[in-house]
């Protein structure tokens, strides 16, 4: 019983020292861009990749939130 309590205390101490895990600044951008690219795949841009890329950039910026 004493071993279990000491292990629990050690793991709690380790978590307290490590602190909360935060995402890197670029991770939110990458997630937004991936979501916008998935939405763009459903649209029919055809060979107009420049138009698609512009749409993805606008989507990441929040101009196409629908």
C-alpha cells in the first residue's frame, strides 16, 4: 500500500513539474489549413489551383467561415 501511494505521489509531482502541455504556435495554423483544404476538395475548382489556394488562404484567415 505504501508503494502505491509513493508511486502516485511521484507521478503527481512529475506532472506538476512538467506543467500543462501547450501546442506549438504553428499547430493551430496547420490544423486550420488542413480543415480548409478538406473543404476545398469538395468544391469544383478544376485546374484552377491558384483560385483554390487563394480560397484556402481566405478560409484560414476566417473570411469563409460558412
